[in-house]
């Protein structure tokens, strides 16, 4: 008994140690893709009073992002992270890894309960921990829902199985609680009753109908609550595609999932929205593999229950993502994180093969060599895969090599290049995005904004007009046109456009702010009234959306414009708290410190500003002047020269 406990402790330590080594390079990964809407710009996670909103609304509601899914528990964990780390990414990655480690350890616990083999439990857990297919759940902050749902599904199964042997009501209650938490984590928890039946089959235990019905009733209630939503989603999918056009995609996915599990290369985030036919070799092979594997499971259902259980787990795990009933997206056929649960079936088979008591010594040695080599290769592949999740530019470039027709990724890559000051690449990518999707409104706005900054006003005007034609609510188009006319000195025209934007959207806080600036330039008395209205609207917006850095920055600007300077630095600092890379806040804080004669603090702010936007000639100029005020002429000359070069380039 003591030796067994020592082995278990050793196994757990090795799982955590190897996992820590494999995922260490993921900790500093930036917010990428859905992370921006779910975490970085999501106001619901930044205010503890929004728990009810998280329970009732979709995941993207707090950032104004469209989402089909309501997953309260992941959003609550993001809120907990925000209360601890604010927007420092390391904390979010630590939480993701802690959950992934917890899943791996629960797998170890469940396999020990089911098979009573510590070696098989150890290898199954280790494979799961280090296989690169799971980086999408472990290294991607928005992948947290997969770890959470699987963790609570496993805990529910563990407590359920233990309650079978002990007839313990407390354990069964804990199983129900874990089941409820899995429902609050993600929709694929709905397969849990089928996994329970698989455990009964493996253990040869008679089903307690009463307990099984109680557990299943939780999912019946979930389906009842979601019935209207699921019906609308399926009707939308059925209106665009047919089952015959979607079914081959599932079998393509089976082929690809098995290929990746055996040979983990060529992984990427999205595999495209496509339909297939059975003339595609991968669809035909996937169908054949499915028939063969299910036939093997059925044929060996009495003599090799472990094999049948593992195959059954693999296919049951895939049921929620077959998309034969289109509850995801009509054309989606596979994603890496969709196999997070079902991959356990594959790892069970691999581990049991490695631990099988083969009589031939050379066969045992060969298998153990293969297992060791596979673990090493998977670990190295995971370390490499993590590098694609560390930086948004690297992530989008890597993804576009596999799905070059993904216009959203192309747009996001352009946005990141623009943020880094590489305007030429950003413009090229925005143009490419519009070739892929001529109705991408945000791309017209963003490209127009770049042209406006470069002084190419006619090009900017053309793009804003195009966006206005496409966008059913042209308030933003009028606002952007107003900024363009304001930049070229046509203040009267700018004021008229801002007023049109406000007529269409009376709560357009940015239009009020710019209208106030324009009235001030024109020397009109309405400036103060407009500023006051803008202050009221901005404060109201901050009550609704307390996490928007730009609103804090705008309110600070309004206070400066009306001579209310007491709160200005504090507001800019709040902007930085909500967006650590917010150039505008650092630049203006630097200006305030510089104007107050505190050039040491000003230099610190300007340095951060030019780090965020290396193409800002104004920031370099102010930095040079602050160094000059301190008598550090060498640094002053260097930065003023840089400012001159950047301004001449424009």
C-alpha cells in the first residue's frame, strides 16, 4: 500500500513537472483573436456586479461582440482573473495551465478507478498533458471553456463511479454538482450521460435508473431552456446547407483528427468553413475508419471491454461537433479544441498497448521505445506550437498560411501591423481583405483612418463613403468623415457631419466630443454646452462599460478642454489599467507631467508611448524636448532627429 501511494505521488509529480516544462513558453502569450472580445475589452469581467449578465447573456455581450454561446463559468473565471491580475496576460495563462493540469490529474484519477492500473493511468495522463493538439485549449486564453467543461465532466464521472461502489448519497450529490458546473462551462457537456453509460458497460455495473434519470434531468432542463435558441440555429443551418453536404465534413474531420493524434504536424487554429463530398479521399477514408473502429468495438464488446470503451469514448466525444445537425456553423467541420474530450479514448488505447504484458521481450522494448519517442516528439511539438500563440502577428501569419482566404484573420493581421507602426504592410493587408470581402465595413473604416493620418484625404473620403453605403447605420461614417474634414481645416463641414452623426445616434459620445472641439476652434459659445453633454454621455457610457480605455481617455480630454484638470491624470491611468498598451493615455500623461515641469516622469511616459507606437513623430519630439529640459542634450538630439525623420516620411 505504501509503495502504491509513493508511485502515485511520483506519477503526479512527473505529470506536473513535464507539463510545466512543456508549457513554460506559453505564459507570456499576448491576447489573441477571441481573447480581445472575451477578456481584454469585455466590461462584464471588470465589474463584480455583472454576474447576472454573465449568467443570462452571450459571452461577447460585455464587449459588444456577437457570440452564439452563453457560458457563464468561463466568464466568471475571467472575472476572477481580472480581479487578481487586471490585464496582465501571465495570470490568465497560469489559470489556463492550472485547469489543464487539473484535467490531466483527473484523467489519472478516473483511469485508476476504472482500470486499477497506475502505469496505464500515468501514460494516459502524460500523453494528454503533452500532446500538441491540446495547446488550443491550454495556451489560448479563450480555449478555457474546453478545460473547464472536461474537468467537471471528469469529476462528475469520478464521483459517480465512486458512488456506485459505496452507495454514497454525498458522492452522488457531488457528481450532480460537478455535472451542473460542466453545463455552465460549455454545451458539449451534454454527452455526459452517454459517458456514464460507457462506465457502466466497462465496470459491468447495473444501472441505477433513478440516479441516472436524476443526472439526465439536468441536461433535459438545459435543452428545454435552450430549445428556442437551438431551433433557430438549426433552422439557419438547414436553410443554407443539407445533411448530405455536411456529413462528409465530419468524416474528413475523423481522418484529420486521427492523423494529428498519430502525427501531430500541420496544426492550426481554423480549418476553414467548407463542404465536402465523399469523392474526397479523406471523407471516404474517415467513413471507412469509423465503420471499422465501431465494428471492432462491437465485435470485442465482451472480451476486450477496454478497447470498446476507448473507441466508444472517442466517438461519443465527437458527437457534439459532428455538425450533422448544424448547431455550430453550417460549414464548420473541424477545429483542434473540438477533440479535447474525445482524444482521451485514443490516449487510453496507446497507454494500454504500452503497458500490455507481451511475452516477447523485443516487442516490449520496441513498444516502450516507441512510447518514449512519441512523448518526446509530442513535447517538442507542443513547445513549438506554443510559439504560434505568443504573438498576434505570428499567430495570424501562421494561420493564413493554411487558410489564406480567411478575411477576418487578414483584417486582424493588418490591424496588428498598424498598431506596430508598419503602415505599408497594414495597407496591403487591408486591401487584400477587401478583395476577399468587399462588405467588410470595419476594414473600410480602418484603411480610411490610415489614409487620413497619411494626408491622403481623397482616398480616405472614398473609403468612408463606401463604408457608409454598406453600413445600415451611417452614424460612424458621418463621424469619420467629420474627422477627415476637421483635419483638413474644414471645421464648418466637420461640425455639420458630427451633428448628422448625433441625429442618427443621439448617444454617439465621440461625435459630441469632436463637435465640442470643432466649436471651440470656431470660437462658438455652443462649445461648452456640447462638452457638458459629452461629459454626461461619457460618464453614462463608463457606467455601462467601465472597461473601455478610450472612454477614460476621452473623459480626461473633455475635462482638460473645460479646465477641470484635477482628475485628468487619474483618468488616463484608469485607461492604462484597462488597456496596458494604450498609446494615447501614455502620451497625454507625458504631456501633463511635462507641462508641470516633471520631465523625469514625462520621459518615462513618452518612452512607453514610442515603444507602443514607434511611428509617432510627435511622441519622439516631446521625448526629445523633455531630455533637453533636463540638459541631456545628446539624448535630446537623438530623439528630435528621429521625430524629424518620421514627420518628413509622412
